[in-house]
C-alpha cells in the first residue's frame, strides 16, 4: 500500500502508475466470514466505475476473488467502450455483487 495515506490524489496516483483505473478495497475476516468492500475508480475523472460489498463464508474466498475480478474486468471493458467516461452500463450491468448480510 505505498500510496495509501499519502497526499496524492487519484489522478496523480493513476498518472504516476500509468493506470487508467484504480481499485481500493478492504477485507475483514469476522466469525468465519469474509467481508469485502471494493471500488474501481477512473484515475482521470475520479468517477466510480464499479463498487461492491460482499459478505460470504470464508471457505468461499476464492469464489469471491474470482467474482470481483470478473466484475472489475467488465466495468473496465465498458469504460473502454465509452471512451473512459460516464457511468457503467452494458456488460458490467449483468453482474451484481451480493450485498452484506447482517
């Protein structure tokens, strides 16, 4: 996490890394469950392209990782189709993360 807690903004961080999008995520393990909160932001505009909150049994961690990877890839694909601007539509709309279960 070399950029976490720095004064660099998303555009500066994205530019420094040569990245079109940046993912920020947190993961917690609580009582045998994995809680993931993740967001994909476009580095130029700072627009949120995708976000999810997922709560699953810890034994589904690999499935969670795969699901998040697919969703981020779909959101980036949609962003590229739109020229990198606007709200996510199309392919990424076909995916929906499971919300936190209380």
